[in-house]
C-alpha cells in the first residue's frame, strides 16, 4: 500500500483530492493531510511517505522549497505539484528541481488520477530495479575488480573513485595480491561431467579457496570465469614478505588438496602490491607467472618471485611500432629484411637475458602476435600452429639460442608463403567475380570499369592492374571478346539486322560494332554471316 501526503493551505482543495480519487484502486492511502509546508516537512522527517501532492503557492514554505527539502530527506520520494495557470513557470522550475510532475488548477480529477498512477508505477519500477541491483551486487563486485585489473594507470583512480563505497567494500588494506588459477583439463571435465555439473565444481572450488584463505586473510574475493579463477587477497599484514609467504603456503595447500582430484590446476601468483590502484600490476605478473606452465609441465604453482629469480627483470619491450615493423615486412614478403629483424631481435634478448626460459617466453609472446596476425589475415594457420606446438613441446631439447631464432625465422617464412597463397586466392576470386559480372552485363551499353570495380569492391585502377597481372588481358579486351562472341552466335542463328544485333551485344553504334568485329574476326559481320550461317 502506497502512502500519500496531501498539502494545501486550502482545506477544500485537500478534501477534494481525498474524496475524488479512488485510492483503493491505486493501492494507496492518504496517510497525512497538511495545510502548511513546515508542518508537512516535520511529519515527513518523522514518518516517510511515497508520494506528495502539494500546492505550489503556500505561506511560510512554498511548494517549490518544500519539494527541494523533501528530496533531501528522501531522494526517492515523488512530488506532484499543483499550480494555477499563471504560475506555469514555477511549475516548470519545480520539475527541473526534481518534482515528478505538475497539474494545473482547476483540477481535473481524472487527469490527476492518471498522473498519480504514473508516479506510483514509477515508484514500483524503481523499487523493483533497486531489488535487482541489490541482488546483482556480487556480479557488480566481480565486474568492478575485472575492470580494475584490466585498467591502465590513468583509468584505475577513476574506477576506484566511486564504486568501493557504493559496493560497501573495505579496501584500505596495506597489501593486495592477485593470483590466477587455470583449469587445464576443462574440456575433459565438461565432456565427462556435463556443463552444469562442471560449473557446480567450479563454484565449489571457489568456496574452498574462500575457506582456506579466509583463515589468514581479511579480504578474499574469487571471480570465476569458465576455466579460470581470479583470486584477490588483502590483509593488514605489516610486511610484504610475511604476506607473500603466507599466501604461497596456502596456495600450496590448495594445490595438494586438488592434486588427486579431477581438476588439473595451474596457479600463477602475482606480486604483493601496496595500493589497490596497482592491482593491475599484480594481475599482470600472475598472468606472466602462469605462462611458465607451458615450459614446466611437471609443476603447477608458478610464483612470479621464483620465475624472475627473486626480482622482475627489465621488460624487454620492442614496442608496438617495432613489432608492427616485423608484421609489415611479412606483409610485403621481404625475406632479407625479416631475417635482419630477427637477428636484431635475438641480439636484444641475448644482451639482456641469461636464462633460457626468459628467451623462450619472449619468443613465445612474439609468436602469439604473429599467430593473431595470421588469424586476422584469414590465412590457413594449421601448419603454422603445428610447428609452434612442436617447437614448444620439445623446448628442452633446444640447445642453443641460434636454434630457437631459426625456428622463429622459419615460421615467419611460412606465414609469408601462406600470405602468397591467400593473396593469389583473393586475386582469383576478384577476377572470377569480374568475369561473372561482365557475362551478366555485357549487353548493357553503359558497362564500364567503374561499375565493375564498384561491384567487386576495389578501386578501378587496382582492378585494372590486378586483372591484367592475373589474366594477362585487359578488361576492355575481355568485354569486347565476349560481345563479339555473342554477336557471332546471333549472326549464325538469327535473321536480326546488324543494327539490332549490335544493340543486343552492348554497342550503341552499328558502325563501331562493325569496326570492332572486323578487327577481331578479320571480316565484317555481313561476311561472317554469309560464310558461317549455313554451317
């Protein structure tokens, strides 16, 4: 039942609204009748209502000021203001201040009923959405952390500005840490258990993580995402080493607990960081640590401190421009320059890294970029994927850096060859589409290169050059040949005049048609008909 307050310094107006509205039909009741704004405001402070119907012009506290103060007490309250026609501007101002609506005097109670119903419907919708929002809080917390860990240094403070208070999160801990848990045999589990039971297992795993880490950490948040779980930890430990030591111990317990179960878990543990806005750094390190599972299948816990030899070595960043330079060299199939680029790349890595696994990881990341490029170019990558898998399946057998860079060079050459094949197929497709369009439209006198190029979605100059290179003929010659061939057939099989035939095959001028025909066939159209029509 909705609670209604009616305010007007005119008693008759209040009584008129009370008695001329079917409140039962609106599931509402008038709980307060007030005759000045100050009394109404006092009542509103002590006992809230859902909807206020108030006159604008009242002594002591007018309706505009009352509406403003009522919204401060309860931002969700709805106010319908009543105004005389000459107070129209005041009514518009009230709506701008946040009042729900206004109704002009003299009152039309049928119209007022519609406005009240609209206000109550809005209240109901907002209540329903608020309940949905409250039920969605766990998902919103997940999304908050997902957006944070994938944010840049500039974006993180903006994300942290409002949402922690809104989500009622305490995030003033001195240290935070992120770990990434990946279920390596997820497809096997889905096939064996079915999707529903598989995801129940995932949720059970998340509960287990909360139980284990909740004993030592004040804040434990787990985000589940198909075959991955992101674990975010925080506590009031005063020392970073203590924090990292305890978390490492608990991850070992988790690993031991699941070692003999169905799950095949690999765990990447990131660095402990001091400020929440640096959480992306911890997550990035957890992701990097987990990459070592590719090289060390016998292990399942990868702490960034161990993989980086107790410190994180300087990131060997080529920068997007240099990686794109390699991509561009592959695009133009410049094999000597590709070889030189790889030589420079190998020199850079060898000067900075003295551990084989670091070099493998950097090459692996570059191969991932090349593989994405291959996907984007829509070329056949099966053979390239097979070589990459074979390379890293036997990574321990590679004895020298020269060998790994030779493999990289060979894969770049393979992509170049596939690009050649893909380009050739693409060119053939364009030429085939061109031929098909000409065959369908050669009878049209307006047929031209621009129309054909627009149809195959390339520029006229590009189409002309491509067709000449691929088919060894000009498009104009192809059009002429098709038209003359069609004319030959009609000359032999019909009695149509030369003018009619020339029009049918796309020539606007009979004499130009005759000239083109004689040039190609070595005789005039009339002579051709005379010679071949009886055959």
